[in-house]
C-alpha cells in the first residue's frame, strides 16, 4: 500500500481559495488542507502583531512591523496556493465556496484596520486633551506668581494652545482652545482686575504681542482685549506716581500718548499735569519751598519731554511747562530765604545769585542780592546771619575802607544795612610777613607816601560785619571784622594781606 494518498489533480480555484483564506491572517487556508502546524505559525504571527499594536497608540504600529507582517501574509498566501493546488479541501464542499468564504473573511483584517484607526484616533484625542490639561494647569499655577516669574510658563502654555489650533484644528482639544484663551487672558491680566495698575502694565503689554503669533481669527475679540486696559493702567500708574512725587510717570504718560494718542485716557494727561503744577506752585509758600522749586524744575523738564503731538496736547503741555519754569524761577527767592534762615549760607548764596540773574525784573531781586551778600559774609562770620537783611541803605556814620594789598579786593558788609563794593589793587603795596604784623608799632594803611585805593560809605549805628576777600592775585583766605559803630566817630577799615591771607 502507498504511504500517502496520491495528490489530487491540479485545481486552480482550490489554490486561489487557500491563498484567500490565508490572507485573513488566521491561517484558515492551511486549516482546510489540514496543515495545522502552518496554521499555528499564522496565528503566532498575528498574535505578535496584536501584542505590538495594542493598546492603540497615537503613533500607530511601527512601519517595519507592518511591512514584515504583510510580507508574511503574502508568503503564506503564495505557499497556501501552492499547497492547495493539488490537495483536496476538508470541511468545505467545493473550491468555489472556499474562495467566496476567503473573500468574505478578508473583511476581518479590513475591519480590524478600521477599528484600530478609530482607537488610534481616540488615543490621539486623549493625548491632545492631556496636553491641553497640562497647559491649563501651567496657566493656573502661573497666575499665583508675579508676571516676571511666570512669563516663561505663560509662553509655554500659549505655544501649546497655538499648536493645538494649527496642527490639530479638528480635534476636541482644539475646539476647547478659544475658551482656554479667555481664561489665559483673564489670568495674565489679573493685576488689572485687582486695580494694581502699575503691576498690570507688563502683562498687558505682553498680551498685545499675542496676535503676532496667533491668528486674529482664532483670537476673536481677545486681539484687542488688552488695549483699553493697558491705556487705563498706564494713566493710573503715571497719575499715582505724579501725585506722589515719583519720577516714573513720564515713561507711562509718554507710552500712553505714543501708543494710544486718541484714547480717552490720553486726553486726561494734560489736566493731570496741570494739577500737579498747580499743587507744586502752592507748596512754594509752604514749609519746604526748596523742595517745591526742585519739583517745579523737574516738572518743567519732564513735561517738555512728553510726546503730545499725536494727541493734540503739545501746546497745552508746553504752557504747563512754561508755568512750572516761571514759578520755579520766582520760587527760588523763597527757597533762598529758607536756606538763609536754616543757616545753609553757601546754598543761599548760590540760590539768590541765580535768582537775581534769571529774574532781572522781579520785585524781590534787590533784596535777593542783599541776602546773597549777607549769606557770603555769614560763611566767614556766622553771627552775621542771625538776621535777614533788608533793602535799607545809608546811615549817619562815615566808614572809610582802604586797600593796603597788591590784590583787587571785594568788601562785603551786613548789619543794619547790607552792601558790597570793589577796591582796586594798591600798586605800591606788598604782602606783610606774619612776624611784622605782631609788633606793637604795626599800623597798615599809614604810609603817607602811598596812594591807597579807598571808598567811604555811610552806615547806621549798630554792629556791622565786614569781610574782605581777594578778587585776583595771591590772597586766598578772606578776612573779617566786626565793627560796633557809635555816633560822633569816624571809622576806618584797612585791608592788607599777610603771607597767610587777608
């Protein structure tokens, strides 16, 4: 007896049927020809594919795995066709029915592919939703920090929102982005809602840059959401700084006038500046006129630097600056008086001399000059600064001042009256040695052979303080004299120079 049944006659339809049944990936073609081991190999290959593919991942099955599996199915179909060509079928009545069944069973891998694609799409949606959730948490955590600290996280969250809308526009996560952007804007701009206007300026300026990276269609009304809020914040922050004596208000007002020149807030800048000038003018008559003058000078400089042209405020701001400058110049007199009374004689000299120079027609100019002289005397003789000098002049007592020095000198005096004058140098005079001035017979201005430059002034009875100082030459140290003038006498002051000064 033969060891195996003779092979069946070649039957092409049977070969096609076995090949089609093997294409299902379950090895059913091998089953109908009773090749159980090969069927098991097919099941094993399909199981490996399922282990790699499941659970569904947004990235899908690796391409190499799919290629290898398709090659395996092609080999299984080709080998099955070769086996089925001369092998009778089991379990099925005819090759045609087996071929039809093979075609029907191809729906299994096709359906598996469809189901897998759906699962992969859902996995992708979940991945995108998780990404959206992480961005939302990042925004929520950043809202508890200062903007400077949180800005990098805000930028990362915004990048996620932008990527979801651009790269996955039809996803559930992308459809939620508009609502998330509203929350994002509200969180970043929270300092404005809390009326922390100075703190609100940087985040609102940042929000105005968002339309550069995201389409205005996606942002909608949010594209202009920060504008009015930023204008209000700039105004309120600057106004608070202006009324509080700060210096930052020029930056905020300048930015407001440049960025939002036609806004309601920009129109309020000039009235705020005008009020600040009014307040500073009133404080000139207060306890610290020097601070008021300094403030007015600062207002003058800063107001002139504001860009009011686009807002139509240039002329009005210029008038405010001019008024501040005029008030500062006239207020310098009150400042000088304040400095004199406080004993700041050096500052009083500078202030009063500047006032007299810049205000030639002011009614206080003459007295300011007298105060400057008295303050200069008081720097050498502090007792001379106990009383504020008046504009009085003249008196009943003649005092002659002579210059016995080779330098030109200035003579300053204050007391019941205040004044100063210059004396020319004595061409034939010389500096005295210190030792010669200590002798009992020392008497300057007494050489009848010399012509001493001199001047006679008339002073009232009382104490007058004199200071002589060199205007040119070698004399460095001023000299002083306190003269108590009594009626019925004629007085002489002599200025001479020693090796140590006047």
